[in-house]
C-alpha cells in the first residue's frame, strides 16, 4: 500500500516573502550581504537563533530569485523528492498610469533606467544607474480613514523602504497627488530632476 506523502516544508510565494522580511527585521545587518553566506553580528540579541533560520532563509531567497516578473514560484520538500513549481507563462510588463507618465518624463530627460527590477526580495518600479529607486505610489500604497482621506503610507511600504535603504539604495517616492499638481512637461521635468539628483 502506498503511504501518503507528507510535505516536510513548503516554500510558497507569500511565505518566502514574509519570512525574508522577518529575517531583515531581526537581522538588518544581513540585508546588504549575499544571502548564501549571510552572517549577523554576534552582538545582535537574536544571533543565537540565526542558525535555526538560515536554511529556510537561503531557500526562500533562492525561490524568490527564480521568479521573473509576476511569475509565481513555489518550492516543495518531501521525504523522497523536492521540486520547484513554476507555471509556464509569458513575461508581462504591467505599468500603472503613474508609472507610464513618470517614464515618459525620464525619457524626455534622456535618463537611463530599468523597470520592474528585483532588488533584494522586492520588485521595484524604476531603478536608475546611481542606485536610486523610484517608487510610483498610487492609492494602494496609502491608508485612509473612514472619510477616505489619506493619512499616510501603509505599514508594509515603510518596511520595504527601511529594508531598501539598509541595502544602500536611495529612495524617491513619487506620490500620485503630488504628481498631479504638475500640469506641463517642463514642471514635471523640474520636479523629477530635483528628486533624483542625477542630472
């Protein structure tokens, strides 16, 4: 009789992302390190626990690394077999209206950039050559009160920014309400230039 196969560990998309965020929060010194030889500081109060986390952290980072764009990647460990599950799908570049408008201004300024780049565990909107990340923040990046008034960024946004800054990246947040104040190309060019400090 075949025995039921039970998974030892599943590394599905949301788990990998949240587990790596946990490691970044507990051991911020490993953010800028290569994950395969990450080593926290001995004075870190959580240092004794790192050996219990390191294997899961390495696998989670490796699975995230396998993803391309919006493609999912899950890794399953069983007693007799391990396998990576990645659906076959074409890479799709999906841009928000705000991203499209910001890219148009960058093009008009002849600024080189890459879009939807993997930085650490995050897919960032726009990455410039000087390690500057441009976040195009639409309504979903914010939280609102019961009157639907914006009261600030979401908690996850603050977490992501803290991790990216620890990884030695410069962060430029472009908020959709601020962007909409600039009505012509020249004003938008001046605004972008003042924010990214690359011209």
